[in-house]
C-alpha cells in the first residue's frame, strides 16, 4: 500500500521522537536593547515546558534563545531594578515574581507582556500580542524573523510610556523616578476600568481616557481587555525576536 505524504510526515516525526530528537515549533530570541541590565521572566501555560528556567539576568546588548515545542503557550516580560543573593533570592522594583530569580508565576503589575500561543503544526497559526492590560514598565516588541505566512507583522510598544504617564497611574522608585505606569484597572479597581461585572463584555467595556493614551502611544499593543481587533496578530512557520526597549517598530 502506498504511503501518503501525511503518513510519511507522521513516520518522520515518530522516528525523530524514538531517536531522541525533539520537534520544535519556534525559536524565541530575547534581546536586551535597554541601557541597563534587565531580568526577563517567563511563564508557560497548560503545564508546558518552562523556558529559561523561569527567569534570568540579561545585560545591555545581550540576547538569549529558547526553543519551544508545538502548541506551547506562555508569556515573557522583564523585571527592572533587581537585587538577588547567591541563592537567587531578592526583589525587583518592577515586574517581580515572588522574590526569586527563577519565576514560578507571572510578573507583578504594572508590567509589559509579550504573549504567545503557538500552532501545533507549521501550517497552523501562531497567535501573539504585546499587552499593556497589566500596565507598562518597559517597551517591548515582537518581530517574526523567519519567512513565514504573509500575515506575519511586528507587534509592540516602542514609546516610553513612563515619560508621559498620568499622575494617578505613576509608580516611582525611592528617588522619585517614574519606573512604571499602572493600568487604570489596577489604579482604580472599578468594573468600567477592569471590564468586570456589568462591564464584562465587549459591548459594555470600551476604551477609557487612560487606555486611549496607551493606544495612541502604542497602536499595535493591547490597551484594555477587549482591544482584540488591532492587537492580536497571527503568523505561521516563523521564529520570533522579542526586544526589550526597542528603538523602532521594524
């Protein structure tokens, strides 16, 4: 009986598995374009593999790569102003994840996020976005880096939102410097800002004066919970460059 192309592909994957080789869907490259050391954090969904042991330091100009399996989902963010001892215990001024270098949970808001859900096969779509729903601490961008499907686009927030953060949303360090900008939900904790209660649907929770500021500065990033139309991107067959403190949206 003739072997179909689909069967041959399956046998190839099975052979690779039995031979001890792993099949990867995408390679993530994390690049620090900030002028200071940062401490990226990673969080995997659906009990997926933890990339980068959950967290690590990255010097200015440094980069690191991680391979993710098909179907992987999760998020990346960065922490700033961190101090850790030799055992990896300490704290960060922004984006902290339980006072430890290797995160086991998400970053404490306000924090900028890069979020992904990878397809199971090369023809399946990857979904990705940059989210400011939990606020902002540093600029962040996602760029597809391998020739994939035609819809692959850059997503991100290049602008420094800390510079023009409204006074009600500011987070300042001990020296009075604005180091992060809260979401209106975190700052005011009301249904209209958090899209909860009677405002828990797209029809009843629209942009606010605060999310509109985020959107104007970073048009391709999520500014509030139901900002899907211009903020969720798809791509297939690509790897991704995640840049912290990007200088352009290219």
